[in-house]
C-alpha cells in the first residue's frame, strides 16, 4: 500500500501543476529518520531550480515528474508516502516541498509518515537502469500473452508471483487478492499449472479491478494513511470482495466463508468456493 490505483490517483491529483515552474526544492525540518533522497537536497535544488514541469506520469507504483530538460523526479511512496498539492496529514512528516509558480498551486509536497518512500532525481541516461530494467510491463497495459511470457513458467504460487514488480508492475498485496477472486483462481495455484482460460481470466480481472479502484480513487484502509491529492479518503475499501473480510460470508456465492492464509509472509484472502485450483467450477462472472 499504496498500489497502482492509489499512485494513479496521486498522479491525476497533481497533474494540474504541469506547466508550473519550480522555484525551489526544500526539505522541511523533520525529526524522523530521513527518507532516501538522491541527490542530497542542495544538489537536488540546484538541478531543478527554474525548470518547468513538462509531464507527470506513472510507472508501476512510482510517480514520474518529467522536467523540461528531460530530468525526471521519481517518487516511490512505498508504505505510507503521499504526493500532494496541499494539506498534508501532518507537518512533522513532510519530506519534500517543491515551491512552484505560474500554475494553480504554489507547492507540490511529498509526505511520508513511516519514511520508507524514496525520491530520486534522474538524468535521462539513468532512467533505464534505475527504473525500466527493474520493472515489468505496467499492469494496466499487459496483454494475456505478455503475462504468460512473464509468469507462465514460474513454479511460484500465482498470488506471490503477481507481486513481483519485475514481472508485472503495479499490483500489490491488496489488489492481488481482489484480482484472483474476480478471476476465480485459487491464490495457491502454481503459475506453471494454470490453463490458458485461467490466464485470460486473470488478465481481464487485473483490468477490471484496477480500473474500478481508480474510479473510486483507491482504498483507504483502517490506518487511514492513504489520501488523494486533495487529502480526501479513497472509496474502494467499500467494494473489497475478499481483502480483510476473513470469516465473513462470500458476497458472490453466499456460501463460502472468506479464508485468510499467509503466503510468502503476506496475508491472502480468498473464497474456497469461488476460487479453485483446477479452475473447474461454476463460471465466475467477469462483470
Ligand atoms: Zn464465494
């Protein structure tokens, strides 16, 4: 958390500052352990001062801010990071402030309570090794064939494999569980045992779940950390089908009880009636 839908919501929320000029980059005083920032703030400031924000994109779970000289500020929120234009949840965890002019907002902020997020300023020549080589195709763009090429030979369980950012970029623990429920696939099924129709269902479910979550501006969990760029909660937590619903009745079949298991140290939620390893069960509607 945050995953692709939350980071995409952040990207859309700060997109109005495209065209703004960066007056100064500042690291607000913070008593917490500093976040990883490259280069250090003085060099960072020197390199971005006077530059215009040309584009704000997303790569997997990273916000990519491209400047008019082709340098890119890569912000990875990791566990609790937020990219905002105003109203951070608290001043004490503010990690970076870009003072802006010539646009609708005077600042762009990176806030991070736990401080596991990272901010990197990259030259065009560094993008390939620092970003592209580490990430698979974006989850919103991957085709069935590309998904099979990336994971089809793997002996890992499908739920664990979907979290591998070098295979497919953007899916994390929460959405992997939701995706496999919508696809009707058991999270413990081994990738190399999945059938062609199951891969088709998984790829369709990726699109359905992620687009739906973006429409609701992501999920704000009980810790309340994730906010959109205007500091409002997301709404998709109200639509979760299995995530954090252990021991409740499945909303789809109204028979199965949602199970919570642990895979590779992460919790997984699924319905044993709707999600079977064989894929041989009453067809699950892809909505
Ligand atoms: Zn069910």
